C-alpha cells in the first residue's frame, strides 16, 4: 500500500518504527486512540488505513512520537559532542529457530483462539481440537506461514474452518450437546449465538469479538465488504431480539469477552502440538507409501499372470440346419428276418470262406 499525497500519515513501516522508538505496544496505542489492537496492527502493516474519525487522532499521535524521537536524538547528539563515549557494538539479535518462532506464535494466540472457537461452536472439546489441528497444519507449512503478513490470522481462519465443518455432526462424540454455562445470562447469549447461521456467527465474532474492521472481516470470511456488512447487521439484530441490552456494540463486545473468559479452556503445550503433528504426518506418509506399494504389487501380479496371446472366446452353441432327422426302428420284412437269422447262426460257427467264383 502506498501513501496517498493528501494523507497526513507516514508510511506503514515508519508508523511502526515511531511506536517502537518510544517503547510503546500496539495495545497502548490502541487504548490512546480508542480502537482494538488488531486495528493498529492492520494500520502498521498497511492493510487498512484509519477512517476519518480516527485519522486525526492517529496522525497527532504519530506526530508527537516523531517530535519526541527528534528531541531525544538532538539531546543524545549534544551529549555525545560534549562527552564522547567509546563505541560499543550492539549485540546482534539472536535469530529464532523455526520451533522457537512457532512456540512463540502458539503461546501468543492459542489461549484466546480456543475461547473464540468455543463461542463459534459452543463445544469445549471441539474448540481445543480445532485450534490444535490448525497449529499442526501451520507447523507442516511453517515456511509459508512464517512469511505470511498475518500468521495469527492464518491460524485463526484455519481453526474457524475446521470448527465449522458440517462433518463433525456425524462423529459420535459430537452428536449430543455439551453442558451449557452455569450462568443463565451466559446460557441465553450462547444459545442466541448458536442459532445464527455459521457465516453470520463468524462475521459477528470477528468484528465485535476479535475487533477486526469490516474489510478485514470480509477478507477472512471470503466475502465482499457489503456482504460482510449485511451479515453483521442481521446478526446484531437477531441477538438484540433475545438480549435487547446487547444492541450497543460496546456492550456486545464486553459480553462476548466475558462469556469466553468464564470457560476455563486450556490449550495443550506447543511442544505437544508439534510432536503430535509430526507423528500424524509420519503416519499418513507411511500409509500413503504402503497404499502405493500395494497398488504397484497388484499391478505387477496382474501383468505376470495375464495371458501373453489373444484367445478368442468360444462362440455360443447354435442349431445345425439341413441334417435329416434320425429314423426310428420299425418292423422287419420277411427277407430281413431270414438274413438276421442266418447271421446269428453263422456267428456261432464262424464265417464261411469266401472263394472267388470262376468266370
């Protein structure tokens, strides 16, 4: 994102540098301006720009930080001019290994993400399983996830997609509802949330729960900005019908945070997630290799036992036409009876020698 000529804000990288130069966190900047931490992160990465009501306050804050940084630099230069100090090389920042970077992301995102997924599904065990599977997939694709502009958003979107899969309804462990929250107000709010369509519920949670702005919410839910705004409006109206006091977005944000905090949901350790993910990857890799070997063996056996020449199949039997019917035996004539008797009597003594007759 490039800076527009009329924008009073510095480039995104400069915004972050000014904040870090005064040792301020994104949460502290968000509290001064009155927005969420996710909004400040989006401003510093350049994904979004402040709206008109927040633009002036953010610009003044950055200007004051720039002025403080300049004053500090002038003071440091003056001190260096009057009392030179020996130059000490700054220690190089230790680079994190992939496992350390993954563990840092997990420890930062997993606890809150489990509570968010619980609001999305109303199931404690499914919330933990969804977050664990999302981080296992992130560890399998860590080179790509680590270079993403928002790794936390990548994992959150993956966990939400897994949690909202309709196939969970066919699993025996998720066919029956879990015990509701103990507080009556929490039960009413959770019941109203679960009655919303999944897309409306997800949009409401991202916007009023996590604190993303509308373009970020639309991008994460793979919808247009008008469609995301329409879903958010209908979701708020549906909740207000059951709980009129939540018509105020500030009150809704607070109640969602309270409902998520009442459930003591713990995520497993990052080492366990990485280990289980690696074991699952090895299992499916071996299963794929075994299946491939089985197919190759079956193909080889078929090739060895198959005939080497073509053998025409036997034609089906057909009736032969033009053959005279077989005659049945009837009564013998007198001459035939004499011949029969002669042959029978001659057979007992043997045949007479046949001599040629003289001519």
